[in-house]
């Protein structure tokens, strides 16, 4: 039920999301997520990469423009339709599908009998209610030595009960360790919300380790001075980007 309800939220957000991020992403994606992800993913010409919860295809397009063959999926049909439009010039090198990230069997069908070199999930894991099937499936879909790079809102600094202190220089965090679902406003100045699932680092990485992955890379990107409304995000990371490897 949580999965279906969240998909309803994303269906309602799909057009707003597409209009806001366009072909190249918003500031958050361009300044924080993409640079760190590209450094850690190191996409190479001719590789086959799985793009998890691809949204309107911003990163899918970025990869295929660099000679990567991409298999991308999202649970929102509206998002996939927008991805097809955004990626229209490159569809011969992209496979776009509607799939449920909580369904191991559906995910395994994406391989089409050919394993992936790498996988990526940009700011998606916290929007999935049960991530264990996804990490198990991605582990099984990767070649030996293959990597998954994923980013999430940083659980240490983005817990549901956080608040910015009075002078805007720091954060007050409570209830970090307890997993919980909460409503999250995805786009600034847009009242439509989705669900996020808060997971501590030990829980999030525990799922990775249970699937067989090892952690071999991590970045905590911050905004450069003057790039963000709240100066706190120049010293405290909004997201965390991690790389896990199949060995």
C-alpha cells in the first residue's frame, strides 16, 4: 500500500517535476548530485548501466550522450513518458520501462539475459518503502566487480525532526536512529508531497552488506558559498553519495 500510494504522489508530481528539472536538472542535481555521482560512477563508452528510478530521464540522457547504453526504469508511468520525450534523440541506446523497485522478479527481468557493468540511483532510495529486494536484485544484475552508486538525503542531517537553529548556522537533529516514514515536499514552492523513508546509515548500509556489497566510496557534497539560500548547507551536506561494489 505504501508503494502504491507513493506512486500516486509521483504521478501527480510528474509534470511539475518535468517542468522544473527540464533536460539538465535543477541546481541541486547539477551542483551536488551529478558531479559526485559522475566521479564515483566513472561512466565509460560502451558500458551498460542500469538507471534506477530514472524520473524524467535527466541522468539517463547525460549517460547516453557519453556513449553509454542505458536501461532505465521508474515506477511512475508518467515519469517514463516524460523520459521518452526528453531522451527522444537517443532512444536507440536506451531501454525505458515501468517497474516496481520493491519487486525482485520484475527487476530481474530488466537484464534481458545480459548483466550490467554498473548501476546508479540518484536521490531515489529514500522514496522506496522496502529497499532490500532492490539491493538484492542489483547485486544479481551486476557483473563481478560491478558497482552501484546511489545518493540519498543525508540521514544524519535530514531526519524528519530536524530544524535549523536561530542564526541559521547549524541544525538541531532528533530521532536519528529510529526508522520512520514522513511526508516530504520535493519541489520548493510546490505543495505536493511524497513519502520518504528515513533510515540511519547503519540500517541503509546494513541492507547493502546483507545483499553482498562492500562499500568502497563515499562523498558528502555541499553547496559553494552563495549558491544556497541557507548558509548552513555550505558546511553541512544535504545529500550523501555512496558507491558499493560486488566482489
